[in-house]
C-alpha cells in the first residue's frame, strides 16, 4: 500500500522548481493589476481584447442581473434553461455557421461532456500531442483507443488514420495555448475527409482574435462548413466564463441527452449568458475589428523585436500568444520574478503544463496595452536575459 507522505511530495515539487501557489490579485483595472501591494502591467491574461473589465461588459452584466438575478436555480434539463440561454446558443450557432450550439459551465466541461458522449470502446481518437489537458482527459474518459501524433505531424496523422478502427475523431486546437502556433488545419481537414473521420477543433484561443468578425481560424481559412465539431470558450476574448460546442442539430441533441458534464451541472447563470450575447455582438462589429487591430499591432511589435535579437519562437503573429522558451524551470521562475520586480506580470509556465525542460514565459499582449509598454517590457526582459547568461 502506498505511503501517503504528502510532505515529501511537496518537498519534491520545491526541489524541481515546480512549486505553485495561489497569488491573488488585489485590484484589476484593465491591464493594470495589483499584487502584493505592487502595481503591475499584466502580460499573462487570456483577455486578449480587454473586454473583461470593459464598460460595455459591466453594463451588460448589470442589465442581466437586473433582469434575471443571480444563479439559474437548477441544471439545464430540470428548470435551469432560461430563454436567454437559448438566445445565446442561437447566436453562437450563427457565429460559427452551424445548425446549433450548446453552452457548458466551462471549456473543460465542453471537452469532458462532448468526447465521451460521441466516442466509446472500439472507436479511435487521434490527438495532437500538444492538445489541452481537458481534451486529453476527455479522450481517456471515453474508453476509445487513443493515438497521439507529434504536433502538426501530418505524415504520422495520415498513417494513424490508415489503421484506425471504429468511429474516428481527430482532436486538435486551432491556436495552441502554450506555443501560440496554428494547427495545419487545411491539411488536417483534407486528411480527415479522405479517411471518413470527424474533426473536433478547439478554437478557444482563436475566437475573437482571428478570422472575419473574430470567428476563428476555421473562418479565416474558409473551412467552417468542413468541420464537424467546433469547440470554444466564453472565458478568453469574450471576457466572461463558460464554453460551447457548435455542431449539427443532431449532435447537439445527442449531447443534451448524453453529455454528463452538461446534464449533471447547474446551468450557467442567466445574467452571464445575457452578457455573453452582448459581447458576441460587440465582437462581430466595428469595435471588435478595432480591438483586433490593436491586438495585432502589439503582438507584431513584440514578435518583430524578438526576431531581431534572435529570440523568435514559433507562433501565429495575429494571435495573442508569444512564448519565450527559457528551458530550465528554475531559470524561468527567476526571469518571471525579476519582471515582477520591474512592474510586469509574466508568470513562468512549467511542467506539467509544458514538457520538462521547456519552461517558458508565455507573453500575452492584449488590445489595451499601449505599444510603448509592450516595448518597455521586452527591453527589460532582454536585459534580464543578458545579465543571467
């Protein structure tokens, strides 16, 4: 029987440079946050368009609470489905160009509900090696055979498709959350059509940022109607919380009946659904285009400077993620701490979020940072790196 020596496990985390702790923000005002009494410019948020603290979102939430109150009162299949939930789902389906959509309490819940509801024993799931933990856990939960292909390795994916059995589902992200690069989406779509597979595309980090009206990478490439399962979140560019799956009407009806994370969870608060619909409308309009332009300018400014000094990494310049690979876990923590002392919040990302020896700073410019602040953060980071080498 295993000895439950929690202390030794905690000591091991410290020794490996993998210790984590919750460090609350005392104040948040757009990209300016306060932690431990220190004012910082936040370069770690997924709030790519800066909507989370926007006046538009505040007003939408106040309006929603005034209309609907707080919680929904029950799960969706009991009495927790309000008209506003259906309105949001209809808006999301129109946004993603699908027949229907279904909202969940989180993006993680979307994966855990969808994949096991559609896949089972005798089926095959083909996962990109860098897929998010929620997608990996959902695949394991399904009971299907899991085959992992190296990141964006089309030749390996093709071979796996040739030997897969049962129903076959390819799972990938459009923009990968830690490297910031894009899936080889056009080629993946062609492969899955050739072999009669389905594709689940997680657009969490692309929606709001890429494509016409911010509809994501699939829309940017004109592939929306060739993808069976569109997964996304309300917690990044839309500035709220929750997730969704957009697909055919039949798939959504099946999820309503089989997706356990949907069936057995209390419905998301109706005022959040109300606000999400408002933010989706904003995202699709001229203001959304303006925010995307400002985000793209900041990301381009940072990426060009990194490339000029030989720090270029693999990423998608139009998306909101620019990684700087440090390698050693402890060294990444040191750089992060020194940036903190200089007034910038850029946490170190370490194993198990990324592979061992691939620790990094995951830099996330947003639409709100003045370009000079982006340049200032980069210059200080460069000085820290030079002084550490």
